[in-house]
C-alpha cells in the first residue's frame, strides 16, 4: 500500500507562501527566477502581483527542465509535459475500480498518457482519441489489426499509431464514454486543473456533453508527475475549466472528491469566429443547438453575420471597421506574398524557418522584420500562397499565436511602418533563403 504524502495545514501554508502554488510532493513553493535573482525577492514580487495560470505553467515547465524530470519530447514548455516515470504513473490506473468496469475510454493523445492508451488496448477496451486540434472531427477510434502482438499494440498507443490505426467517429455514432483521461500541466488535490493554455481538453469535454457522450457522473482522470500537484488559487478557475476526479502520479493515487461542477456544455460566448473556421465539428454542433433554440452567439460575432456561410478566408478580413474589405485588396502587394504577424519579441528567423518546414509550408524567400514582429513569405504563385495560409493556421511560436494571412488582405499599417525608410513587402528587402 502506498503511503500518502502529507501536506502542512492550510494555515501554515498561508503563513509561509500565501500566494504561491506549492508542490504537494515536496512542500516547496514553485518560484521562477533566473541565476541573478535571489529566490526570496522573486517570491515577494510574485506575491505582490498575484499568480496567473501562465505563472504556474511556467513554474512547472521550468522546474521540470531544471531538475531533469522532463522526458521526450523536450523542452516541455508549451506542452503537456512528458516526464520520467510516466509509464509507472499510468500503471496506477489499474488500481481504479472505475477503469476495471469501464468499457469505452477517451484518452488524450499526449505523450505521458501513452501507457494508459496501451493498457486500454491490452484490456480490450474501446479506445477513443481526440482528433489533433479537432480539425477533422472529435474522436478517432483506435482499431488494432486482428491478432495484434504486444509490440503492435504499443505502436497503436503512440502518436504514429493514432494516425495509422484509427478511424473517425462521427457525431451520429452515439458514443457513450465511460472514462475520460486528460493531460495536465498542473493540478491540485482538490481536482482543479490547468492545461497548456490552448483550451482543447476543456472544449473536447464540453463538446462531448453537447453530444450526450458524457454525463456529470463520468469520471475524469489525469496523470502527472508529483511536482505537478500544486495548490491552485480558486480565483483562477472559470466556468469552462474541466476538473478531475482522480490524479495518478508515480507514487500516489489521489481521489480528489471534487465538488466543483464540470462544464455543462459548450459556452458559445467564449468561442471565437476563428475557432469556428478551424473546427468544422463545432459548426455542426452549433447548428444542432441553434435548432434546439439555444443561444449560440459567438464571442466576436457581428450581429448581421450569417455564420452558416463562413468562408475559409483569413478572419482579419472579416473583423473590425479598419480591416480592408476583400473588394479593396491592396493591388500593389503581390498575390504570392503571405503576412506573418504577432511574432514574439525575441523570435529568431531560424525559429520561424523551422516552424514553416514542420508545416510543409517553406517559401521560396522570407523577408524578416523582427523589430516590427512580422515577416513576409514569398511563394511561387498565388495558389501556393493561399495553400500556405491554410497550412499555417493556428501556428504558434513560443507562447504567441501567429497571425497568418495573404499580405494584400492586411491593413496598410501592418505592411509598412510609419518610420521613414520602412520597406514595402513588394520590394523584398533583407531576404533570407530557406
């Protein structure tokens, strides 16, 4: 029998580190600082400004890397972090009665959950894995080949197996999920969870509620390293945040007894038009709920916009009074040029090149304007540029979501700075070949 690690009393924690998330495994505050900053002054500053979800994420990621607790893929920043001992933590799910009696299990595709996916397949359970970024649907069902050996099952449990041995599950498939397993960046013993910041796990659960695939009684499990179990201020939680019922670590099985309600469905007022463009299944669910008489108004939807006719054109062309209408595109900007904006202030051209190659959207030439936090990509023709725009949607660099669109559909201020001598994208200055 495992011996639970004891936390100090709430009063004692408040006296020592009142506003800092605390690692439950070691009872030490998770404080970010660099080599030149005294930890005591860092903690004082953090308490003074309050803790955000991103503060906690950065603390966890930094700590796991600095202590060499992280495992492939690294670095773990901006990911659901994999960790040494994740397979051991996954084995603990066999101690849960809910796992033994459940037949249909939904497990996120994150690397640290690979062991649970394998156990589900070995136990002959129906394994459902969310479609990456929900681009082509909500679920994929993992179907191993007949007579699959243990090695083949291991492959089926990996990200490659999810691609090679899965079939899509439609909205009308009448799925009934018995158990949900999600990844986390941080989680508290009360069951409060923080993901990597993109909101997919929360949205997937809300979509399952809308489909009738889960109920309030459906248990939710997360698997983390002990250092990821921290105190999370309740003030950080929002209505759409998913909570968990069980936390599995390499050393513990924690039943949270969480009483905070889970999301009761999709909160459409938190869904943007951009998300609707990227996630087709959202449009289908929205149409169903609209027909049922529910309020499905979007976060940034103009009142006169017919969302049933959303185009694949970049969202900037639809937003704001200053945006250029499609009928008045800038004809002096080549149609083969793509605008990339909102680059991180410390971004390097090599980082953008790597990201472009990974998406299969490497241009012929790249115009880098780092001080203005933008770049221009030059492709062979207009069709190649439009295809690149589609491939690069939801592209991130560091913590920033990049704005990607055809350059001629941008506002003049996005193309040319007000400072003298700022180059026009058509003139292709300071061009770097990929």
